């Protein structure tokens, strides 16, 4: 059975979309096999998006990804990589179809809510990066970790 790496990005977490996004994966038929809430070190964010390091948007992307906690997950299922990309939708929410996660919840190409691996090989690479490294020790968030747009009442 194929696995894929999915990460709810900081705006997805800040906006309280962990539940709805997980529900969509469950309803599609995926099985959740690992999940970790974490605030990424800059080095891990840079490694994760290493293929884009020469792109003009790289720094903005890394700043964004480290701006608050993310929810890193491994989902298993038939054609997991392609099926996950299909329910996530196109990279730019402007082009993503309604009914996809980015089409329904996103408006901005940087804050596009969720990441999904683009091939079985990158899925394996990303899973080892996030789940088999020394950086993956369980941790608890401070409210201040969520950044200035956090909407948490005390
Ligand atoms: P991920 O699942 O996040 O990897 O997105 P993707 O596979 O749909 O797109 P890709 O890997 O090509 O790009 C990674 C991320 O870089 C995207 O999710 C966007 O946030 C950002 N990105 C990609 N292309 C552009 C662009 O042309 N301009 C800007 N500002 N950001 C971009
Ligand atoms: Mg990608």
C-alpha cells in the first residue's frame, strides 16, 4: 500500500482547519498512520522545499512555513500520492477547483493551506525527513507559537 506525506501549513492550523482537512482524508478512504504537531526549524523547512531553493519565492515560503505550528501526517491508501494531490487541488487557490481543499479554504498561493508529496519517491524522502529524524521529538506548543493571527480566547 502506498503512503504519502501531508502537512497542514501554519494558516490551516491557525484557522482551525485541522479537523475538516483530516475529515476529508478519512472520507476519501485514506488511513492515518502517523501524525505530529510541530513548529519547524528553518533548516527543516529549507530541506523540505529544497527543490525550490533557487526560486524567487523561496524565502517567503520558508518564512511562512516557520511562522507557526504545522500538522505533519502520513496517510496510507491506494495511489495515495495521486489521490491526495487530487483532493488538495492546484497549487494556486485561484485555480483550484471548488471541492478541493485549496479551492474551498485558500485564497493565497503562499498560504495555500496544505502540502502533499508530488511522487512516491518524494513521499518516502519527506516521511523520513519529518518522522525519522532527531527533530521529531514530541513537543507542546505555547500559545505565542501560533503567531499574531491566532484566534484563541483564554
Ligand atoms: P506543495 O504541496 O506545498 O509542495 O505545493 P505544490 O506541490 O502544489 O507546488 P510546488 O511544490 O511547485 O510549490 C511549493 C510551494 O511553493 C507551493 O505550495 C506554493 O506555496 C509556493 N509556490 C509555488 N509556485 C509559486 C509561485 O509561482 N509564486 C509564489 N509566490 N509561490 C509559489
Ligand atoms: Mg510540491
